[in-house]
C-alpha cells in the first residue's frame, strides 16, 4: 500500500473497520479512531486490536495527531467478556506452543505500541469507564484528556489475569511502582480528580467539553514543526531509560539533525 497516496481515504476497508468495531476518520494531519460498540460499552476484541495495528501500519505519512475516543457512554469496558464465556479462553492461547502464544499476544500488543511512534502525538479522549484494556489503551497514548466522569480501573488481576496490553510500563512511569501495585492489585476505580493528581490526565474537563478540549490541544500541537516535534518526542520517550550521559548524547545527535535540516545544504 502506498502510504502517501492514502490522504483523504480510509486505508482499511469500511467493512473491515465495522466488523472490528472501529470508526476511522482522516482529516489531513489528524486521524480520529473511534471505538464504536457503544451497546457493549466499547468492549474490545482481538480483532479490534489487530485492526488497530493495521491502522498504525497504513497511516499516511502526513498524519501528525491520532485521537482515540469511545462512542456512547464509556471510553471502553475492556476486553469483551464473551471471549471467556465458553470456558475455553475463546481462541486466546491457553495451551500449546509457548512461542505461538507469545506471537499471538505480541500481535495484540502491536495495536497499542504504534501510538508511541515519534512521528505522531497520540491523544486519548476518555470519558466514562476505561476498564482493563480500555485503561491500557489510554495509557498507550502520549496524552490523556479526560472528562470529569472518567473512571479508570485495572481490572485484570481481579479476573485472574495480568495487564498485558502494554499498560504496565506507562502506568509505572506515570504513578510509580508502589501506586501502580496498589491500583492494579486492588483493581479499584480511579476517578477523574485523582487521575489528574496522579498524572493520569493532562487535563480534566466537563463531559460536554471533551471534544472542544481535544480540538484545542490538537490546534496547539499542529503548528509545531513536524521534524522538531518527532525529534523531541524521540528524546523525551527515551529519557527515563537513559543515563544522563546517554541522554546528553541523544540531545546532541538530535540537535545536529535539526540544524542540518534547517541550515544544511
Ligand atoms: N464485555 C462484554 N459485554 C460488555 C462488557 C464487556 N467488557 N461491558 C459491558 N458489556 C455489555 C453488558 O453486558 C450489557 O449488555 P446487555 O445490554 O446485553 O445487558 C451492555 O454492555 C451494557 O452494559 P451495562 O453493564 O448495562 O452498562 P453500565 O453503563 O451500567 O456499566 C460497565 C458499564 C461498568 C463497563 C459494566 O458493563 C462492566 O463492569 N463491564 C465489565 C467490565 C470488565 O470486567 N471488563 C474486563 C476488564 S479486564 C480486560 O480488559 C483484560
């Protein structure tokens, strides 16, 4: 698929998106992905996660911002519990070759990891419940604008599972290990005001103001030079894992790249 030729078109066929419970809008540099199963509170399926990975692969190069939102009363109620209702794990890797199981889960995680890509800024627009995989999807984004009715919950341990959709690293980076242990191992609800205090939201707004707040943030992000934005995000993303010396070296490298792009021949 030619990435540049996709501007203004849906890179994934509409039928495939609908089957996965997703909606996709591309408006120049801004992509909006809507979790679109409101009657199930946007419960998520392996097909939805794989389709999100496909969207990440097919994004036009011009895209700078990706907004994730949920249709209806909630952002997402997490994994579709019907997956487990047959008592056999619903196609999830329960037995068999561990390498195959590893590959299977990696394929689902791919639906989340691309949201950290330096070339884009990903924004979760969260309202209502963001449970389990829904909380992890919000954590996978760079920024979180949340409505005042937001209720985060890392429910997995209460169901005998672990959070495995890339959420544990950002959660720990944001709230610290002890608070992450407390939140996950009690599976309690974190409401909007506490979420903001813990750094799990860049901004809390009244429910009816969520779309406007996201639009405001998008308008503030877009004027920044795309190359400088990508280089800066690359730097900031690696900062927690680098020593000071490594980070200083990374800053020099990126700045030389910027100077060359701006003034070099
Ligand atoms: N999977 C499948 N169906 C769901 C899910 C889900 N995760 N969440 C909600 N639904 C369905 C309900 O069964 C209900 O269906 P029905 O209309 O046929 O009865 C419909 O969506 C509406 O749900 P309600 O519970 O009536 O909606 P309400 O707004 O009162 O509550 C809430 C929403 C809090 C999200 C509640 O539905 C809930 O607790 N859901 C389960 C959450 C959960 O345990 N998720 C798994 C987390 S672990 C992980 O993600 C890996």
